[in-house]
C-alpha cells in the first residue's frame, strides 16, 4: 500500500504544522500499518481560512460547468486508484474485501454513486420564475434562486468512511460549496487519499477542498464547528456527539445536518414465510454490526417464538469471520480496543438484565489477534432493557416478541431513534401498511433495499436532522433566495 499520510490544505499536501504524526492500526491484526499527520489548531485555522477565501474570492460557487468538469476528473482519478484504495480501506476499517467491492458500501459502490451527482448537476434548476403578483399593489416578477450555502465542515465516522466522505463532500462541492473534511482518527487514509486524487487529477482550485486528520479530534472539531467563517456542519456519528455539535454550532446559528444513531426494528409479521424472513438476522453481523441502519431489534410473533429461535440459531451459526481478505464474508473485527470493550460490556449488561443469550456472547476466542466478537443473539428481550434501547454498534441482535400488528408497531416506535427498519409479510399490502406506521427515515419491505445514490437517507427523532444522498441530499447544501423585480404598470 502507498497511503497518503499528509493533510490537504489550500491546494497542497502538507505535514502538520507541529510535525506530529500518529499511527494507523489494522483492527484485524492490531498492528500498525503506517502514520498520518496529526493536525492541530494552527492547521485547522489554515484550512478554514483557505475554504473561506476560495468561496468568497473565486467563481467556484457560480461556475456550474467548471464544477462538473472538476468532479468528473475526481471520479476518473478515483477509478484509477480504486484497486489500491480498496486495500487501504479494507485494512484500516477491518472490513472483509467482499464488502469493499460490489456488495457493500466501503469502496466500489460509493465511488460509483458519484455518477448520480454528475448527472444531477447539469439538470438542476438553479433559478425558477414564479410569475408576476401584485403585493400591496405593486406588480412584481419573482424569481427563486438556489445558491451554495458557503463553507461546509464535513465531519465523518470510521465505520464506512469513504461512503460517508463522498456522500457529504461530492454534493457539497457540486452545489458550489467549499469543504473542510475532518476525518475520523481511526480511518484517516479514507480521507487523505481524496486530497491526493484532487491534487494529482483535478483542476479544483486551492482552498475549495481541505482534509484534516487528528488523533485527538475534539479540539480541532470544536474549533471547526464554532468558527463563524463556517456556514454549515454536516456530521455523521453518535447521537451524543451530534447533540454537542448542535450546541456548539448554536452560537453562530449555522445550519447543522446530523445523521446519528439507530436502533432499528425488523418486524416479522405472523403470515411471513419464517425461514425466508429470519434469514435477515445475518445482516446484523454486517461489518461486525458497525452500521447505524442495521436492524438490531427483531420483532417476532409470540406464537412463533420457539420455531423462530431454532432458525435464528441456525442462521447466526452460518456467519463466517476471521479472514479479512475473504471476498465472501460480511463480518470482520470491530474498529478498536475501546469499541471491543464497549460491545462486550453491552453483552454482559444484557445477561445481567435477564435476556437469554442463545448464540455468541463473548470474544472470538479462536482468533489470536484482532478485535473480533462472536455474533450474539439475545432472546426474551423486553423493550425496556438496555440492549433494546441503546445503540451497541456490534454484532448483537435483540429478539422481542409481540402480540399483534398494533403491538409490533408500538414496540418499533418506542425508541429514541428512528433511522431504519424492516417489515416482512406474505402480503405486500399488509407489509406496506405496517411500514407506513413506523416512524423512521428508511424502511425495507419484503426484501427491498433502500441503499442507493438517488434515495435520500436520514432519520426521525434522535437519529438526526436532514437527508443525505438523493435530490434531498444535494439540496442540503443550498440556500434559497427570493428576488422580486418591480414591473412597470
């Protein structure tokens, strides 16, 4: 691998001003793979100043054709480094190679999603004429204009870093914004390589795109969020950090987009084909359960509890893990020792609160290295238990029984979160009726999959504010201006 270890500020790849670096570890081996620049306040100040200047003093925000050309160059550059980039992402996230390819969101798929923005940009209606009216007797022609919001801080997590880096930065750049991307400390190369590609393959002007990596991100993160020169914060991560960002951004009344946690319910209705429907337990182990939209609460009819339990045990036993190079695996390690200990503590909490562990329940003892946790399933879970209320971000499933459809809907909606979910039934009509009663931003019905470049993604309640991807995701980065032109009588 040939990773980029430098920051990208004002059009230049550069070391941190302090000269400091920090190690990047592979969670599958627990070994250091290399170093990356450890940015401090001075570096963040340079990045903010560069982004502000590029927005205010260049035509990036208004030259739509030039932006399309530059973003096309970026996509072509990513295509050229894609095989090498995929290896880096797999190594620093701990993802099996399979979910870095065509079946997952780690590399190939999000790069492909750029095409949606490239197709949207030349067709977008930047100005519309809403006709003549006579407010207070004055004939007036009105125009509604869409303009870039300004300087955007994109703050991203470590679970699917390239997917989220691109889902934020590409629409923001296409909208005409300038960007400071602050990467998660555990997956820095997924961001720094974007700086290299922009430097080597595109005509994007200096300051339009900047990348900051830091081992202790809170100091530079608070600096970025609180700076009055930043017009918007686009954040994906935990609900707790999202609340902090909202409070920090309030002083300057900047726009905040938040994509936060989830505790999604997968409802198996009583007429569903149980062997087929319960196969959905396996995706809970996708990327070791490190996905905010994973359906980590399974709701099954009380009358089918015993049958469901046997099938769930069979299916969860089919999950293979341990070889990060495997193309056919969905599960790798969790990201680091801190997350490993956190997930294991939740498993012990579930046992202590009376849930019955029927599979897994601890570390993957057959592996000498790596932060691997056994795929774990709890039965006899009630919706007031900690493992049913809080986002664990590990391969842990809570199975809850319900009485009827109304009870299932009540349990599903009895959550602080509202990000995603699922419904299975022999009847599409019945499943859709239940799905429409669930208070979530996305929901899969009878095997459907919401994940696509043109489908908006985001949540209700404490799962966030706003939408990413799709037309709605593009428009997050725009302001709306109404122009009124006086017309002679």
